[in-house]
């Protein structure tokens, strides 16, 4: 689904210097693009696309996806999650801090894998159970 790893143009040292929040920033975009692409078929009204995607990119849903993926993660991936969780200071007021930290952890992992191992990223994304109907 994604291009070759950024490790082909950046050194591992450069990648390791990226902050967890920088990785989460990238991971947020990667995750949302994946979600959007999954809901393209069958064709829907624009509002239905929007409702489906918003339901999946909410912090609460990201935290749920993180919990489902955690048993399948390697020790190195768990360390990336820890770094992402610790970098998430305070989130939006509508979300509990723990949920926000979990969502940021997932985004950090997505950003890291996008840069270093797109094949592994695709393996993990394929395990996500996504809702098929828009919320009313």
C-alpha cells in the first residue's frame, strides 16, 4: 500500500532523532489515509464517507485498535508505543488522558513503521476490524 521505507533516503540515526510527536504527526496522516482508502468501495455519498472515517479516526477507536494489535507487536514496537504514550501530554478535553495517550501511541507506531517497515505496517493495518456502516 505504501512506498518503500524512508530508510532508503534517511539514515537510521536521523530516524531515531525524530520525536515521538513527529512520528505521531506522520502516523495520524498515514492512519487516516488508510481508513479513507478502505471506505471507498462501494461508492457512497460524501457525508457517509465522512461519517465512516470520523468514527475510525476518533481517539477512542484508535485506542480500541491499539488494544487489539498489542498482542501481535514485537518488543521494539512496544517500545515505540511507550515512547508515544509518554510524549502525549494533555489531549482534547473531551477525551480521557489515557485514551488520548493510547491513540497517540498508535499514531506514533504508524508513523515509525511507515518510515522504517511499510510491509509490517500493512500487516498490522490489515488486522484492524473496521465498521462497514456509517453512524447515524
